[in-house]
C-alpha cells in the first residue's frame, strides 16, 4: 500500500484498516467496546494489536486519538507500522502493542474531547486530592464560550481575546487556555471531575497487557501544534529526572519539555504520559509524545472554540455546523500527501529509535 492508503477519511475506515492490517500481520487483537455509537450509528472501541512474545520483558506501545480528531495521524502510522512489518525489526524478548483510539468517541465525532467534553490528556490527575486551579483560564473563559457565533456576544469576546493577546502575548494566551482546568465543564481543555471511560479502559489494558514487564515505552501521536508536518518530541517528565534523561539518551537533544519553556506545548497536568507512568510503577517506563503541526496556533484555538460553541449552542446539521466541522478537521488533520508522508517518515524514525533504546535499556 502507498502511504496515503494508510490514512483514512473517517473513524470507521481507520478502524477497519487497523483491524485488517493487524489480522494480516498475525497480531493478537483485543477490543474494549465503547458504550456509545458513532455519528453513523457504528460501533466504537479502543482496539489493541499485540505482536511478539506474550511474556516479552520489553514492550513498545504506540497510541492514537488521545485527542479524538487527532487520531487520523496516529492511526495512519499504526496501519503503516503493521503493513510495513515494523514488528519484524523487534529483537528477541520485545513486543509491540498498538493501541488504536484512546478516545474513539472523539475520533468518530471529530472532536478533540471525549463524550463528556473532557480532554483526556488532562484527565490523569488524582481526583481524591484538591484539583489544580487555573486562574488564567478563569479570566479568559467567558470569552471562549459566547452565546452567539455571528453576533454581538462573539464580537465582544473576540475583542477581549485580542486585547489579552496584545497585552500578554500569543503563547501566554495559549498557555492560559490549554493548560487544563477543572472548573468549567462547558469550557475548553476541561480535565473533568472524575476518570473518563477512556482513562478507566487505559488503566485496565495496562493491568492486563503491560504489568510484569521490565520496561515499557510509549509513543503517543498528537497534532495541532508547531510547524506544519514537523513532529516535535515532547517529554512531560521532570527535566534532569531519570525518565527525562533516558528520553534524551534515546532521541537526542531535540526532546522538548513544556516545563522548560522550549516546547510548542504549554505546561499541562494530567497527561496520558504521566498516567502510564503511574500505572506502571513497578516497571521502568519511557514516554514521548510526537506533536505534528497543522495550522497556525490562532487558527487551531479558533477551531476549538468554534467546535465547543457548536456543541453548546449550534446546529450540527446546519451549513454553519458543517463548516465548523470542516474547520476542526483541518486544524488537526493535514489530509494531503505531503503532510502524510512527513508524518509517516517521522513516526517510523521515532519508532525505530524507540526500539533501539528499549533494546539497550
């Protein structure tokens, strides 16, 4: 298959390609059915494909669609890994686990969030402890959720946002909005008040498929930040800590850390990477996110704001609603041959570096 053929136009197509490629590769498959349906009435699930010795000491995990609509990118690479035989490059005592669609509901409905408007990459926090407050988000929240999209409320909100950016800068605005918050269920980057379905299933799969390993490495695919088609490597680990130093040893000095201020991503809490670390406390774990750029950050944040408004106040079936869905898709899916090729080549490069690092760990 050509690279373009590994990428899909819908969640249903992506899932079918993944399952077919997994079967052809001889993978052991497992699915966790989601309780809801897709927009076409189709089934949703978090699907697994495992290749290699069942008792392998080391496991490389790839994951897609932590942020729903971003799943087109990761799914395309996962299908490519299966079709091209990446598993044949594994050394003895190493296995490969592809986790397709951490957030299948968001993937199918082309939303970044889960079925309960939660950002899964902000949901891995301790809900038994006081939740982190985000006063910067509290300030901008009213402007992010105007009651109309083409009227005075939107105009007032846009004016306030531009004034905030003029005073504080675009990255400060991005950090305020995207850092994560738990106080506004109707807002953006909402981390929730309890574990989501996706988090609970990830906890289950980690216990069922990853416990007892000596080392687990995770590559989580993301889109929407940075130069178009470039895959920045992001580590959320403490700079200078064992996990961060291991990531740098594996991938080189191109590893970026939001906490250090050198990443396209703002510092966030409750990420999927910290979640996997916590779930694998008795296992050495190395995690990395690959963030592929699409559109400029103001357009990406604007698309998220529009999509959030649509589900709060709009009509999905209207011309306006369909235009907003095209906007959110473009913000997180390059959907052209040049972009897909860049994504694939970078994804394969990082997968091979991860295999090499795992082998020597």
